[in-house]
C-alpha cells in the first residue's frame, strides 16, 4: 500500500458521478455527472478521503500538502477510473486474416462454422502454455491502462475443455495479482460448441454443467458464468440450464444475448435475474422492457458492431425505456480487437444515439455495477477506491468531440500513479 497521499488539484472539471453506488443509473439521471469545476481530490491509503473544490481541500489539507504527491490537473478533465465490464482478455493468437475475409463478404457465423472464429482462437489458446498466455494478455492489460482503464472483466471461453478453461482462469487470476488493473473473472465454457461436439451439442452442455462448473466453483476461479445464446451456438433452453446451474454453484449469471438475430436472450436474462445481458443488437422491444423492469444491465459493445460492419445496438431506445446501460470494448481477437474504451465511448455517441454524459456514466459507474463493483469503484466519492483517470482535455464534451484520440494523461490506481504523461509509470 502506498503510504503517501495523492492530492489531485485544480481540475477544469472533476466528474464525481456521485450518488449511483447503491444501484445502476437509469434514464435522465445518466446525464447527471456531478461535475465540480476547479475540482480537487485527496486519496490516502488507497481510498478517496475527500472530494470538493480546490478551495475546500486547501482549507482541509493546507497543513499536510508537503506530505502528498501533488498532481496539477489544471485545464484537464478528472473522472473515475474507466471500467470495462466485458472482455475476452486471456487468449492466444490473432485473426487478422478474418478481417480480410469479412471485407470480401464472409459473415461472422460463416467464418466460425468453417473452423475460423472462436474455433481458431480455441486452437491457439489450447496450444499455448500459462507463460505464453500471461505474456500476451499482460501486453493487452498495459494498453488498457494507458487508455485510462483501471478495472476489467475477463472471460474464459477459448479453451472449451475443463483443463483449458481452468488454464485461462488461472492466468486471469495471476494477472490480477501481478498487474495494477483489477480483474474480475467470468467462466464462459459455453462460448461455443467445440468441433468435437458438433454433432452432439447437448453432450457438451452436460460437460459444462456436470464437470466444468463444479470445478471452477471449487477452485474459486470465477465470480460470473456466461453463455453465448445464439442460433447455431446455444439455444435459450440450453442457455437457461447452464446459467441456472451456475447460480447453484454460486456464480452470478451473464449472457451474450441477441447479437446476430432476435433469439429471446434479453427475455431470458430478465426471467432469471442475470446481472447483465450483453450485445443486444437485435433485442426485441419486449426483451428490452423486461430487462428494464427486472433491473438487468445492458452492456453494449459498439466496437463489435463497428468492426463487423453491422448496425449497432440502439442505446437511445434502451435508455429511454429505463434500462441501465453500460458499455465495453468486448476486447477479443475476432470481432473487436481493441482496448480503447475512449474510442468505445466515441462510438456510443456516434453509433448508438447516446449523449457524451451518458457514455461516461456507462463506462464508469454503470460498468462497475455490471461486474458487481458499484459500491467500490466507478465514482469519485469518499471511501471508494482511489482509481482516477485524468484526460488532457478541458471538459467531458471535448473528450467525445475529439474522437479516436487517446487523451489519457495520468492514471491513479488505488492511490498510486501508474500512468504519467501518457506513459506507464
């Protein structure tokens, strides 16, 4: 633990997002950022101790200024550390060849059904040892940090055998211990039906339920359980069985829902009380309303639609329906090979009808709730973890207006400066 306090001073805008710790933010409240001009923040022992104007903190800490690491945020935007609630961080290999295939007309599902897609990454991940997976994934984490992200969710799902799923989750656990970024793990053994079970998918469902889930739970390797509910992958009935089995083992439910076509994934998420349903490009109006009423968070992934040249999810419709919305990179080697949460916020505005304030809410406090961390991170409030991102722009509107640029200047994680002047500290 860093014993030296951190004093962030004189921010042009300090976005607190205060008041959303108990529950995700919905509706018009997603535009309420809790901005303090000439803002100041004191972090001690890894926790936020005080937030206010610079004048207020000067009065409170004028006798202790010499003790602190002082960060001058003049002319800059200070926000909570960004949170990415949906990544496939731990994997081996690359699929740049599929990019060219899609540009020449092949669809995502066509590539997958011909042995590419998830199956290609599965082969590479199965062949990789722990050290290789750790090294490749650490590079991605470093890039996340440079883009202002301080917490990520990481899914398995590129092993599709008990041994290889465990391997992915163990690497995620090792990275969580070794890297400044906090990692929240999700078991996703039901990411695809492996080719060896192509003609008997129900047998693979049984393997996930009877063998994989109990072992993951026994080893305490994951907090969540996810499934790809999509035609040609797992049916709503199979998905329900897998998610309900996970709940029996203490794993909270998430679901990849309605990405390629309407498939009642949103409805399923609502009926079982999932923490989140993700993608939702083709979610029905009924499913959206059911999720809003059930309090299921919609995690939207505009980078995936952008990269697959598909129509994005309708974030505007979902927010107006009362759904809590978060956004994420969906960092993965096939459909969204990016770590830039700032770009994802840009796309949320440009492709999903969201406002600059809404995308910032979606990438911080609502993203934190999507991984059950809303009480610890995602806003700048007394007692919360000292995770802060400082952007070299004067206000949150400019952050979205000047799109496609990494404006991150400084990142503080648990009260320790880990990025300074755009470089790893």
